[in-house]
C-alpha cells in the first residue's frame, strides 16, 4: 500500500517509515533530528495521520475523519507539545497550535526562557494510562525535546521504559546531543537531511508561498525552510541592505553610521531580527572567503551583491575572513543568550575593523 504520497518528504525518510509500517516493525519511540527547517514536525504529523487513517487506499488520505482532525491538531489521540515560557498565555498557545496546523513549516518564535515542564509530562503520562478515544494509534509528538527540564526528563524516562501498547512517541530536536544519553538510548534515531531546491519549491507551492525570489531565498536560508518563511515575512531586502551598510561603515571606522544601522535594527526590540542580521553578515563573509579562495562566484548566496563582494574580497584578500566569521558567530551566541544587542553589535564592528586594518592597502574598499 502506498504511503506518504501527498506531501514532499525526503526519500530516505519516506522509504524507511513505509517499510517499517508495512513490516510491522515500528519502534515505540523515535527521535527526529537534524538542522532546523527540514520538515521534522511536518513528517511527525504525516506519520500520525498514516497510523490513524481509515481510508482503504493511499495513507494518509488527508480527508478521512481522522486525517481531518489531525490536520487541525484536534485529534484526541494525537498530542502535540512544544516548549513554552511563562510569558505565553493559554490564548497564545492555542494560536501557535493553529499556526502549526495551518502550515507546520512556519516558524514560531517564543520569547523568554523556554522549557517543557514536569507538570506537562505528568499530564502526558496520566493520559497515556487510558485507552485511545478512537480506533487507531495514540501518538505523542514533543517538539523541542532538548528543552525538557531535568525533572521532566526523569519523569519522562518511566514512560519510555514502559510505554503502553499502541502508543508511539516522537521527540523532535535540532540539537540531538543536547538530549541525555538515557533518552537517546531508549529511542530510535531518525536523521532528516536537508531538502533539495526542487523539494523546497514544491513545499512552498503546496502552501501557496512560492515567489519570484524563491531561488535567492533558498540560497540565503541555506535550505532552511523555516528561515525562508522568516525572510519572506520580514523586510528581507531592508535587512540585507543594512548588512552591507554595517560592514561598509565598520570597514571605514565610521561609527556614526554603524550606530545608525544598529538603531534601525534594534528599534523594534526583535531579537530574532538581530540574529537573522548576524546570520546574513556571516553569509556575506563566507561569500567573500569563497571568492578569495576560488576566484569565482558560482556558489554565492548574495548574488545581488556579487560585484560589491568581489571588490571587498579583492581588497581584503590578505585578511583571514575565518576570524571575522568567528567573531560574528560569537556575537550571535551572545545575543541568543540575551546580551545587549546594541552593545554587542558595536563591539563587533570595532573588532571587525581591528582585523580589517591589518596591512590593508590604501584605496576605496566598498
């Protein structure tokens, strides 16, 4: 019987689970791991539908009562959990679930200290004691499993060690080695590779989001679909121009212009926008490094800034771009840990200038 025909899924993942279902060799617990934006949540929902679909033909069919309920994340036997912070109200939590039901690839950025609490796991364990509400399988999906609190992990282990019959547990993580070995050893690990460009285009088309700029977004996002959506729904061109203005100002030690960029960037107090800005700065310097080493722009991410990057790379060919990339990565980490964005970006500009002035020739840089 054909499985998983309605959605774009990595062939190795699709083949693995098709064989497991057909042979009756499903594990009771899985860890879906791999980098962000590779469809781990989307496939978890598809697997839940396949295990509960009542259609005679292809599974999941997407239109039987069970599939319809799972599509809206309202099936009583399918539980979807994710890390929350104290700032998230029950109404906001319901809105997040609605968003994921509409499109599981959409990013949901939750501010504050996130965790999956022991109270949440206790509730889940209590529900696991009872029989399913409908004919089919019970599926517990826990996204962001690396955010399980230590107390929650200890409580959750008992459920993994003695799972009820016909219950399947799916843990989803972007950072598998942040999970304790006691968790990893009790689950079957399933790696999700990145999607191809064509697969990403199909997914975006399916959810009505394909645009004329898709090819560029795929490169900039490094095939991270969640990042593509962030870029689509943000002022992407403005952000990328700010990257150029920031690097140009830092290289010229024009700290007034640096401060103007920082003010524009931090005005909305959106940490995720600052992190995306730094990611784009990293990609700029990676393009520069690529050109300095290979002398071509075939794999450039920032194709619309191609000539500026070539000029920049030629001028600073003697500079170790890896050092600057390392500095930006450190700034990214510090802001991710709630360092002051304005101060961090100012210090980064000063450090970038320090490296760029090492034996720099005297002529216009950018």
